[in-house]
C-alpha cells in the first residue's frame, strides 16, 4: 500500500517540478549571473554561514576524498530525517514495482563509525525496537554485543549469522564491491566465516545474554535448521541456503563498477535474484531519484529542495551555459550543477550524466564518470576516460585473468624510481602469475602510448617509467587508501586513484 501511494506522490512531484524549481531559485537567491563554483573557499564560506544559521543541529559529513581532499558537507537533523524518508520511499516503491514479497532489508554498512554520511544516517543512540529489528536487521550491528562478536569472529562471520537468522528479502550496499567481497569471502574462507555459527550451535551458553536477546529479535521461520545446516557443512553453502528469502539486491550500477556487478551476477544469478539499480547520490546532494514503471527504471533529477541545472560536457562553467533539466537532449553528456538550502549555490558537482531519454519533460540520467579525474607527472594528463578504454581492451584480451576483476591505476614515485604508473588487479591474490602480470603491464603500457601521445612521448624519452602490475585484495586496498576499516560506507573504486602514501 505504501509503495502504491508513493508512486502516486512521485507522479505529482513530476507534474509540479518546474513550478517548484522556480520557487526554489527565488528562495536561494539564484539569479541569472550567479556564478558556477567548484568546491573551494567561496563554497566553504557559504556552507559555514548556513551552519551558523542551523545552530546546534549542524553536523558535517565528510566525502571520501577519492578525487582530492575530503569535503565537509552540512547536515542538520531535519536534513538527515528527510534523507532517511527518501530512502524508505525509494525502497517501498521498488518493492511494489518489482513484486518483492518479503520487504525486510539488510544493509551492508560498516561495523565501525566514521565521518561519512552513511555513518550519520545509521547513528543510533538506543537499540532499535522489535518491529524495526524485523524490518531492518542490520540495525543491531551498532550494539556493543554485536561489535564484540565482530572483533572476535570478523565482520563476514557476523553478517552471515545475522542474515541466516533474520532471512531478509532484500540486500543493499551502495557499492556492489561490498556485497561481492562478502560473498567471495564466504566461498574462499568458509571455515572462518562459519565459525561463529558453529560455536553458536555447539556452545550457545558461551555467548552473552545480550547476544541471545538480539538473536531472539532477529528470529525468522526455519532459522535454527539453517544455522545447523551451516554449522555441519564443511563446504561453502550458497546464499539461497543461508538466507532463502533473499530475492533482490540494490546497489550502485553507474560509472566504473561493472566488474563487481559481473562478480555479483555469478553469486546471485538472474532470474533467481533481481538487481534493482540505486539512484545517484553524492555526499553533497541527491542527484537523481528512481521513477518505476514496473521494472523499467528511470532516474530523474527531482529530489526535494534541490535546484538542478546542467552544462553540456564541452562547455565552460559559465552561467550563460546553464540549461534547465527540460532543455537536455537524449544522447548528450552533461555536468550537473546543484543549489540547496545548505550552502551550495550553483555548485559544480563535476559528475557527468548521459541523458538517455525524456520522460514527462524530465531527463532520464545515467551517471557516466567524473569530469575532471586525471593525473600528470610531466604533462601527460592521463585521464580516467583513457584508462577505462584501455582496461576494457585488456579485459577482452585476457578474459581468464581480468574479465570480472576491477582494475585501477596508481601514480607511483619515490626517491629511487622513475615516476611511473602501477596497474592494480583487485581480487584474489592468486588471480595472476608474475609472468602474466608482466605481459598485461607491457600491453597496458603500449595501449596508453597509443591513446595518449604525451604519455607515449614521455615514455620514449625516459621521463616516465614503464607500467608495473600487481595483485591486491579489494579490502586491503580500500582500507589502505581510506586509512581505516570503514571502506564499505562510501569508498569509490575509480580507474585512477592516488594512494595517500604516494
């Protein structure tokens, strides 16, 4: 019922969109010559001014910093509540559109708090009530008892325990890498990831009363039989056995995450499991919201309280180049510019979207890439777009080693080496041999020389060294970059990343 009502409200929002945009522009003081600004001193000052007005309710979420220094974005209690409602509204409409029978949700959030928006949204001072626990079993993960279990057995073991007992209908993670890493870990290290359940079945009295209380809150039909089946199995069991009610997963599908989606499709094959794409959202703002017509999903720039404007890909960031959403043309790329009540005035998000089609006068937007993601040692200006093209060619040439692996390039320089780029193959450490890595590195170097003449020139003169290639575990790489163990909350896997130690 809630999903049907939400669908009706979405249609009303679409109908009234243009009128509300004009009203918001007047409210925020957006005039024709208001400049387009990237994150910098002027934006920071505007955010600080809004924070002073917000008073004691002001809190700040930190961006991941994957493409630069972390940004501090203002969030108030009211804004956080609105964001939670937006997610609940999306979930209800998705369940209605896709015919999801069991509407309980498991979110792959981090077991540790950090400065991310995800942590702000999941911050709870008290334990969730019984009904909330049934609807959202992941919320018990913030209790001290579950935190202690994670310290003893590891996050994957605790996730498996919660999933098996609660048996949710839908899984959610912003990054598909988070779910695929969990399922990879179950398959690769079953003895460790199932140890909590074995101890739970064999020595239940060794667990604290608070843990038993949480388990009783999570209980679903048949959970004891599923727990015992896991405890007595020496071989990894599929998710269909551990949590048979799961029928869909929601995650981000835009940008550079296709390798993780491919891995997930092997663990959660269609049509047994449905993939519901997540709407575009940055720490700064909600960029799009889904509009469901059965299982056909369009992503519209229609979040409450946000003014949306766009600049065509090749145009300069000038006010006279701005377009309203209704002026976009299918097949073209646009950078999104947003304004809101929290200090952003014609803020250049630097996110590029493809206008796929127009629906009811609004563009259906698919995130493509970051607009200004590049690196240069000596003027070669290596871009994420160039690397993405090379990575696609490498996967086609070496499918057994790279087909479903994520590739990223890291600038590397030390006192004892010539500046060069390191190609990292993220996945199992034993994915590729040293010989095959050398072959892949050489071919990658050749392709970059072909696609970027400045890179080729610097390589021929010796100002840049050859590409090197290494394997890396997904979790280890992400935690090293973030310098903490909470990478699941917002870490972005990009084709070009500068490690903090570089």
